[in-house]
C-alpha cells in the first residue's frame, strides 16, 4: 500500500525520535529507558542488506506497527488482539522477583495495570476487548521470541524460530514470570469478571506454556 507525503513525513519523524519510557525496577525505583527508533526499521522498507538481518531484531517495533494499523483502521476486519512492548516483560520480571520473595506483590498505581487496562503502551487496546495479546520476549538480551497469550484457552503459545538455542529447562525458567504473574494480574484487574462469556474457574495457578515447533526463519 502506497503512502502519501504526509504519512511518509509522519513515519520519518517517528523513526528519528527517541522516546523516554518509564520502568519501575524490582527495588521500586523508577528509571528511564531509552528506546531508539532510529535503530529500527519497518519490515516492508528494508533494503537488500537489511533483509539479511534476523527478523527477531524488529519484533518489538513490528508489534508497535500492528497497534498503529489497528488504531488507524478501527473498522478493518482483524483478529481481536493487541500487542505489548518489551517493557511489559521487564515489569513482569520485577514483579515475579517480589512474588518469589513473598513481598508485597503490586505497587500502588502499578504500571502493569496500565498495560492491562489499555493505558500503555502507545495505541494499545484494553485487554477487556481482546481475546489474544501478543508480546515480545527477550532472552539474555540477545534472542527475541514472540508469546501469544490466549485469553479464551488460558494458555501461552511461544513462537521461536530457533528452539535449539534455549533448552527446555532454561525455557521453563525463562517463562515463569509470564506464566505465573499473568493469572494474578488478570484477577487484579477483574478481567474474567468483565468477560463472563469466558469459562474460568477462578484458578490462579500458572498458565500452560506451549512451544510451537514450526516457526519459519
């Protein structure tokens, strides 16, 4: 789809800007995280040289563009879903540390509540209106994978183009923050109370995680 001049200018501005995002660490202190959009490109605009770069480097930015398309085309026939950013994982990891230490689980006005209610990240849809949430996950600051949170089936499907990189034992440990904290977060924001059509027995145990074995590179 071709873009007019105004759309291209808007896109260039977004690619050049650096956005300051807030992150609450496990110690309860807020720190700034710089997200450099200049270093990321839209998948459809890659040059031949850029096309050789693994798609994993574009996962977080690609999910932003999905949110943007859904926001700008609300009447388009698309899956009832929304996407998160990488900071969602970092907030979950911080809360999981508090959870394992049996400390107070949630902060007042917790950032994770904003993710679930649609206040963050930019252009996100509230979870109450979707059946699936897609979120990027980063393993040891070097390997990107995609997690599909299925609210209806109450399970997590993980898409990883290189399943040999993370052994099953390490993978299970890596997924614990998401699989354990997700049902607690949904309970806190009363997701299933507001979606009575979804069968849910009030079980707050961790969600099942499945690892897709057929992911193209």
